[in-house]
């Protein structure tokens, strides 16, 4: 068993066949690769890899380092940065397929003498696992750091199978130490990489407990685990101290000693957690800004959580089919996977201890541990409030489980194929393919179902929606603008366009949801301060220096013709203004009005408690007005609505400008209150500026060519915002008697409406 990978099947060894299978998977991912960035976390990770920034806590430092190295090494291709980082995800996932192939070969080879059958089982298992919908779509767009974790889990699984045959040898001990190092490195990428931990413990203790409990092995293993994870303790605070443009949680430490000294810290629920002495890094490690709910406080009934998991399972095998066909495919692959599980359990319980425990961990146990709220698209009648649901579909958290479902479905399919062949062959040959093997081969075609019926939904080759969205949003605002956004999708793509493609770096993007932290506004204060004589942000483009200059070459022509004056003060008030005090909140007993300027008032509803994040929005807007333009993204309704600023906002493209002065109907300004009344949207519409943006600047033609919007989590949001921009413009043009322009805007609005309603 020690060298089964070197045994030949036909002209090649099994290892070579594994490499070819992984190359086929890689080619599939590259064939369907996203050409640029995507929504959600994709833009954040592409950007932080490119500039060595720190993404959201705990920072995923190993991915940032690997991504930056890949970025540098592939720069010679001249391909866009985002496409190259997407290719990194595809490469890592294909690498995971390679190690899963070798692991399956070792497992099946223990109870199948016919190496051709072993080969077929490995190919079927890896191919079905690789074409499961979530695995595929997380591999051809680097939305998360999970392809790297998938790579580590597959590598650890293969090493565990090798260790089994050498557990009582010195090489076996070295393999255990290597596994510990790999787990530590994976941990520095994402905690998902630790999912094999329970399976490894059960497998090692039941198989060769004396080898595992050897004090020397345990001690060295703990050291190597810590060395692997030390990327988290060393890179993160060191890079944070250099003030990268994206430095989430600002986990800077006074010394490296404080970064590696263990200490327990209490979270917001009073639970004690192991962290480090450096408070900023400790808070990042426990993800304090997200206040993760303890597992003991269930966020939804367990039945609803498992129903949500079934919904995601149902997506994996035939995503393009209508519900009835999709469910039929799901039942088929559930059956095949159960056959594979039963075959493995019955034929080789020793390796099943590892694989079965891992399978249980990444499916049933993980659902319980993650403790999600109600699914994004489920149980709205039982839980009608938005806060009771996840903000998006979360299938990606179960990516390793879906890959294992596919692997076991492949094993089940190969098992049925082998039984059918054996039942019809009176004297089956000891090796090779017999005539009945070849006649039964049609059964293996079932393994192509995910490939054929996921391809249409998984193919990302024409998806530029996120990049174009960011381009359109940034070009909607004037030079040196402050632009308030709300969350991931109206922020991260903008970061990407600014830091990777260099577009409109003069714009200060302020995400409201981060203003509730004690670090974010302080970074913005440094980022927007006027440059001192001899100081230039171009001297260190990836770190915070001072306010970055307006570059007409990256702006729409309509701004290049404007007279532009650089700001004279930071957009963030000085500390003495009280903005640094997070303990402040505003409790309003009755409707109250607060003055932003002499001409702008913000009204807060009686009974509201205004948190620090919204207070800071008010303070920043007041500080900026008169020195730089202030805008709110069209997706940030909750931000402007807190202060009921609608009477002072004017639509310009995908953003609303806060105007410090009286608003009156004129040539460019149109009052749409008679049409938008009760919607909560600002009624003033800049017909001229919005018309120029929609007709001459915005990139939307590729989106309008779609038959449906691909991402269910952004379907009702992004195309809906485009719809409102065009519909409002159509009304404004119609009111001014411009029937042709109105018809053009209405026609586009209707196309966006269809995309918003597509399912």
C-alpha cells in the first residue's frame, strides 16, 4: 500500500492520472473564470492581496501573503490583477482535487484489487466533487479564501492516509509533524482549515494511539502548529503598523512580545476566549466588531438551519434545472453518496474513521456550530423581520462538505458500476477492464450531470457587474467627494477600483457599518488630511499618507472640465470634537432637529436611539460640507434616512448629493415628490448630470444583455438601484417634455426591472 500512487493503470501511474484529472478540473475552472472582481468579499480579498492590506478580522494573513506572491509572480502575463487572483483560486481548488484523488486512491485501493476500478472511482469522486455548484463557483471567482483552505484539507487528508501505513516508523512521526505544520498554516488562512482536526484525532487515536501520544511528537507538533499559525501573530501587527490603505480592525501592537503573549479576553457576551496580550490584535482574533453570537444562543430553530442546509445541498447537482428536476438530481446524488458511505464503512472501517468523521464534521456538526439565522430566502412568513435572516446566501461555508458529498457520490457510482460489471462477468479478470466493465460504463455518465446542469449557472466568463457597478458609482460623484456607503457590496468593489485599477482615488469612501468601531474614523482622518509641503501619497501608494489628488485622467470628462479645489481640512473632525468617544449615543424622546449647517437640518424620529456610527455620519458630513462634496450611495438609504436628509439630497447617477443651499426647480433640477412620495427616496433629481452619466459614462450594456441576474443575494438590490436611477430619470425627462429621452430611460428601467425579478 505504501506506493499505490506509483502503480500503473494503462500507460500512466495513478499519480500521473491524478495530475491529469486535476489539470482537467483546472481547465474547467479557467474556462469559466470570472474576468474581473465580484460582489461580496471578492473585491476586498483581491485588493488586500494586491496591496498587502488587512481584510476583515481576523485578517486571513496567509491568503494575503500567498495572493501577493502570486500577484507578483504572474505579473509578467499582463493580465488584470483580479483575473489573476481568480486564477489563483482555480489553481488551489485544482490542487485540492489532486490530493483528494490520491487520498481516494489510497482508500479504495485497500478494498479493490483491480487498479482500473480504483482509477475509475478516484476520477468519478474528484470530478463530481469539483463540479458541485458551490465548489465550482467559489473556484472560478475568488470571492473568499476557501480554495486555499480546501487545498489544506485535501493535503492533510492525503497525508493522513500515508501516515496510516507508516504509523510506527520514524517517517510516520515526521508525517504527524508535517500535518501539524500544515494545520497551523491553514489556520492562519481561515479556521475552516482546522475542520479535519476531530477526524485526525479520532483516526490517529484509534489507529496508533501510542505513536500520537508520544510526548516528543506531541510537543514538537504543538510547536509546529504554533509556527504555522505565527503568520497571524507576526504579519498582521507588523503590516498594520505600516498603515496600509485597507487596515481593518487596525490590529497594531506596541511590541511583538505583546502579539505572541497568550492571554484570555472576555467577549461581549462575557465568554472568556484565548487571545493575546495586545488588545487590538486580540479583538481582531475574536472578531469583536461582529459580536459573534455564542453557540448556546440559537439564532434560529435547528430544524430551520438544517432546512437551509438542504436548500444549499439541492443547489449542488443540477442548479440550472427547474425545482422538480433539481430535486430529482439531488435525491439521486444523495442516494449515490449514501451508497458510497455504506460501501466505505463496510469495506474498510479503519479509513472510514477518518473520512466518516470528517464528513460528519463538515455537514451536520458544522450546521450546528455555525448557528446561522434563518436562511436568506427561507421562512419569511415565520420570521418577517430582516434582522432574523442572514444578509445573503451562505452556501460557501459548507464548501468542503459539498465536495465530500460529491466524492462519496463518485465512490457510490463507481461501486454500483463495479457491482453491475461483476454480476454480469462470470470470470472477472483480476486487473484491467473486462467486457462487462465497458458495457456498464454508460452508468458512469451519471457523474456528468453536475457538469452539464451546473455549467450555465457556474459560468462567470461574462460577469463584470461588480466592476462596472464600482466604476459607475465612483463616477457619480464630484472630485474630492466624501461618499457614504452602507455595507459590503457598495464598498468593496469601490476599494478594488481605487486601489487596484487606480480609479478616482480622490474620493473618500466611508462605509457606515464600520463607523461603529473605534479605529475606522481615525484611519479616515489620516487618509483625508491635506498633504504637508514635500509630502505626497504617491511616495507610498499602498499606505496611508495624506489626501490623494484628483486625477482627471481617471475621471469622466464632465469632471475634467470642472474647476477643482483640493480640500483644506480632513473630512473627519479632530478628536476634541468628541467624534472619538464611542460611548456616546443619542436617545431621542420626541422628533428632534439638529443643524448640519445654517441651511441643512437633520431630523431624528422620537423614540430612536442613534448609535455612534450614525452620529459620526452627521459629524463627518458637517465637517466636510463647504470643503468637499458630500454624497450618499443610492444603496445607503438607511444612512441618510436616520437623519431624514431626503429634502436636501439630489440624485446624480447612482448617488445622492447633499446640497447646502435652497433647492428650487430649474433647468437641471426636477422635483419628483409627486411620483416618489412615500417611497423614502430623495425627490430631487439632477436631470442634466444624471443624463450625462446614464447615457455617456455608465457601463451597463453587458448587464442589459443578460436574461437573468445570476446572484440571488444581490438580485433585488443592484439591478433595483439601476432601475430606480433610470425610472426617475425617465420621469424627469418626461416632465421636461423630452419624450425621446424619457422613452430611452424607461426602456432601460424595464430591462433592469426584469433582471431584479428574475429567478
